[in-house]
C-alpha cells in the first residue's frame, strides 16, 4: 500500500494489532504509527479487531483463560489506545 501510493486514495487506515496483552497492543500500534509518520502518511487511524478469546489453541496470542481476563484486557486496551486512533473496534470470540 505504501510503495504503490494507494494510501492517497483512502480516508483512513485500519490496523489490527493481534497480540497477547494490552501493553503489546500499545507497542504494536505505536510502531505502526511510526511507520506511517516515516512515510509522511497523514490518515485517520482505525484500530480494529481488538479482543481476546477463551477457546482455541492455548499458545495463540489472543487466547486467555477466562471471560474476566478477556473483559479486563479489552477495557485496558481501549484505555491505552483511545488517544491514538480515531476509532477503535472490538471483537467478541
């Protein structure tokens, strides 16, 4: 998208920070923003697909032990990322 210049034809950029913890979400989004800044891309950031699941492969980064952890992570992540994106979308698994 960057090399082709396609970003010039969109209003916003979406990013899915799939990681294991809220802190890792913050680091991944900050790194993505650094890349956009490096290429001088000034677009609204939509942070999408924030969430964790209680089923699936236990070693997967998005798997947590129970719904309480899932809810806590979601709350922490929204708090951490709210200042960075124009929109944040959660997902429920």
